[in-house]
C-alpha cells in the first residue's frame, strides 16, 4: 500500500469514528490512458472534505457533484465508469 493510500484509509477511519458520513472510492479497472492505477483510492465526506486521488481531479469533482446532488447510494456499493464515450471524455477532460 502506498503512503497516500494509507492516509486515505486513516481519514475514513477518523471520519467514521467521529460519526461523519463518508464515501470511499477505488479505481477497480482502467483501459487506455489512465492518470491513476488500479487500487488508487479517494474519500470524501458530507462536508465536502476530500483526500486521495482517482484521476487528475475531474473524476473526483464529478463524484462530489453526484454526492451533493444525492445521486450516490448512501449504504451500498456503486460502480461508475468514466471515459466510455467521447462526449464524456471531453466533458471531464480525460486523456
């Protein structure tokens, strides 16, 4: 585990211990050009605080927008795919 991943996991632990709802996201697969490898992690909480990285920032921003809009499950795993379409790749500024 890389040091940054340990920091993310510790942040999740601390938020949960404090009773702060949070989400943990993990890169589970990549294809083509990808800024971060499989296993990269990112966490954020309901107050908009975040730690870690899944991409160059565009995927993280999109996830946080989905969270703020209530478009992410609160108590279940969800999979999101990024960069599937040319339109989405352009919208998010993905490589």
